């Protein structure tokens, strides 16, 4: 998929000038909310009750928009602003936001705070966070080193077929017991939403590690199935590999479905002639569409080029 792509020395500037591309969804990760539209964020019952009795949570649409803003900031490696977006959602018990908030603290080199948020999501069964907790315990990042505890968390993640956890267990010589890929008799993955979410999460983990080839393999089937967040992330993989024509093609697929991050990326590429001849007029139109949905990156880009919203 993503040909001849190694690990770029600097992939953080696409959102900040004439740019190369942001690599940094440290896992989401991300939207990572590929299925937030038309579904529900994952909360436990106590969080639901608390949100009903206290300050009301954001509506589904507002929560999705807020999460997307956080993801965009995260891609820009602006972890402070990303954390401001994720924290209210994380405090409502949304596990994807808790995981991403942990990623932000990890990006800010605050491993203890990162582990606290990873742990909250891990205890609710969220495989990417279980993986992060396992790695933290095993290596002593943010917590006292406890390799047996780390292995147990990695096994919990692997039991959900989270490939990075399975790979980590193999690397340290531990058996990923419970995962179907270890010969546990699991059936072939179905096309269910849960399976698709798990595949998306694997792609986000690979993307976090800047392994864009493996990430693209995860996002590709979901993108082909029409999932706009996967189309956007597949575009990001191609962009990171400097295959701009392919990136633009996938951004356009998601942008035409109304996905603001892709509208911004498509607008930027068209305006500056990445992956296609420069088309400033069309580029501005896509940036405006993203800005109308609250994309801070699009709003800032329009200001920079002197275009009205």
C-alpha cells in the first residue's frame, strides 16, 4: 500500500506551514472515533448516572466535533490544546477520550499522568489502553516497574486480538494466551462494528509508532468499506509517505462525506498543490467547509491566507 515508506525524521509540520505531514496520532487514535456517528461513546454505567445528575454531557454531535478537534491538535503535536478537548469527554467516562488524554500526557512527557488515564480506560476493557498500561508496567514508565503486571495487561489486550499487544508478548517471549491469532480457536473476523473498531485501533497504534505501512494495511479494508475516518487516516498514511496523489484521493472520499478533518486536509493539499496542480479556489472552498464545522486548523489556515470564512 504505502510504498517505500520508512520512518520520516520529521513528520509534524503539515498543519503548520508549507508542511510535510503530521504523524502523531499517538493513538487515534486518534478519529479515533471511527464509529462515533450513529453510535455511542463507550461509558460505564456509573459515568452515565453521574453525567445525568451533574453537568449534562455534550450531545453526540458536539462530542464528536470536540473529539475531532482534539485529534487534529494531536496530529499537530499540540498536546496541550488536544488535552483540553479530550479532558471533558474523558471525565464523562468516554474511554476513547481517556486513552487519547493519556496519549497527550505521554506526548508531554508526563508518564505518571498518562498511566492514570490509560488505566481508567484499561479497566473498562479498552484494548489500546490495556496495551499502554502493559507497556508502562513492563518498562516502568509512569509507575513502578512490574513486569508480571505488565504481561498480564498485555495478555488482556492480546485476548481482544490487539495486534501490537500480541507482537509485544512475542517480543518478550510470553504467550499471548487468549488471542485468536495464537491458535485459540477463534473464528475469522466478522464485519461487525466491534471487529472494525478493533482493526481501526490497531491501525492507530501502528500510526502512533510511525509504522505507516502496517497502519495502511489496517485502514485500507475499512476505507474501502466507506468508513470516512479510516479513509482520512489512510490518506494520512500516504501523506506521511509523501505519496500525495493517493493521499488526496482518500481525503476527497472522506471530505465528500462531510468529514471535517479530511475537508481541511483536502483543502490544504489543493491550495498548495500537493498531489494535484494548485487549485486555490477549490482549496479555499474545502477549507471553508471544514471551518464551518469548527475545524480550528481550517480557521487558522483561512486567516493565514487572508480568506474569509
